[in-house]
C-alpha cells in the first residue's frame, strides 16, 4: 500500500505540475491572440465544464476496467492537449487544447478512487493527504516553471508540460500497480455524482448544507481572482508571465505550508467554525487590498493574506462537510464529499464567466470587489448562524 500511495503521489504531482505550468501563461497567451477577459473566462470555463461532465463517465469506466487504464488514457490525453497548446496559432486552438485537457482531467477523481481501493478506513485520510500534498507541490513548481520558461515564448512551457506528461505516462505504465478488486468493490468505493434524491438527503444535514454553500461561494470568489489576476497585473503593473508565475508560486507555497502541516494544529486549537470565520474575513480583506493598491509591497501582502485565508478555508470546509455526513450516516460520507466537490465544480464553471464579463464591462477592479463583497457577506452570515456554532461546540 505504501509503495502504491507513493507512486500515486508522484503521478498526481507530475500531473499538477503540468497543470500549474499553464495557469500563469494562458491569460497572456490568450491575450496574444486578441482575447478579452470574457473570452478568457470562457477558456477557463470550458476546461472546468468538460472536467465536470466527464469525471462521472471516467469514474464509471474505471469501475468496469480498473483505475490504471483510465489514468494512462487521461495522462496521454493531457500530453496531446499540451502539444495542441504549444502549436496553437489562434484562440480557437487554445480552446481545443483546453477542452481536451478538461475531458482528460479525470485523473484526479480516478486517483481519489484508487486511494479508496488501496487504503483502509483508518489510513484513508492519510492517503488523501498525500494527494493534497501532490496538488500543493504541483501548484508551487508548476507556475514557477511556467513563469521562468515564458520569456522563451509561450509555447515553450506548453512543450515542457507535454514532455512531463509523457514521462508521467511511462512512469505510470511501468510502476503503478492496479488494485485487485472486483467491479462491485470498485464502484462501491467511488463517489457517485448524480442523483437528485442523494443531493436532497445530503443537503438535509444543516452542517453539510452550510459547508456546501460556503464552498460554492468561496470557490466562486477565488475564481474571480484567478481569471483576472494576470490581466490585472499586466494592465496595472506591467507584469509579464514570469512575474505572475512567481507570485502564484508564492501563494502556492503558503497554502502548502498551511495544508501540509499547520491545519491540524490550527483546527485543534480553534475549531473549524472559527477558522471559517478567519478565512472568509482574511480573503475578503485580501481581495479589497489587492485591487486598491498601486504599491507592489501591498500587492504581495494581499496575496500572502489570500493564500493564508484560502489555505485554512478549503480543509475546514471539507472537514465540516464530512462532519455533517457522520451526523447523518457513515455510508453517506462518499456521497457527501461528491456533492461538496460538485459545488466547487459548479463555481468553477460559472465564476470565470462572471469575472470576465465584469472585468470587460464594469472595470478592472470589479471581479475582485465582487469576490470581496461575497466573502464579507458570508462572514456576517456565519456570525449570525450561532445555532451552527453551538451545534459544533457540543
């Protein structure tokens, strides 16, 4: 098991480095082909939408034929998507590349299913933590590599990401072992997505309902930042992809520090609900600061605060959602996390479109202010839900 988890960690890490490389480059690349913020929003939405639609499909296929073949297909598909991006000569080709990447972005949900296959109930959290670490490290190295390679042309980081995917494909083919499980066992382990009855059952739990709603709002607010981040830095500070990549790597580093080591200690000391209050307040303040300064030092402070707030929000909300599931029934835990994750997916589909439209029509600062206001409202809403607070205390 230990060997399998370590191998899977490397698979996810390489995958996320490739994904992270694209993030700081894509807005500049799209702008190079004459895209406005609304089109960039669609470019980001197309990826999330495909991922949302295809994750259950890949999940079902992986139940039938195993996890490893799906991981291999999706990694190979990612390599092709990076190749398309590296050869793109128009905005349309960027869209084709990102749509293919979204269709093949099922490897993360398959990786989670793999962990459920190879771990016991007790070790599962540790296994999921490993994926989280792979995620986090990918988000540090990816944007940094993308930023450093961008001066040589926007296609160079994309080629690098393609080579990484090819290495990942070979590594997965040679080293990753398929869990020996029956089809029934596999489909039992995997999170199911679509069932209105299931949604209703899960959302009947007040704690879960709060966590799902908050996760949607937080993700929606953060995507406002993600979409317009590079365009704003270019317009206001003249920052290129290299500088944007370094700033993203810094925020990734802080989030890894929190989620990798500090979150356990913080939640023991303060509890999930207080961390939620802290996270929403800090993120709201950070977004206001970010769009109201022309000083680079204040800009960096705002990004550090944002990473700090977001770093405590995600694990606290996940923990709250699963608390609600335990309150309901243990067998609903997988379904609860599925509903929770789909709230985030929905926000990633809608958020970029709103951000892009606002940026183009209501001014450069408007997406950040929108995110800040949403988080501020959430903060006051949380304070007013004293009933939830007292429920959690007992």
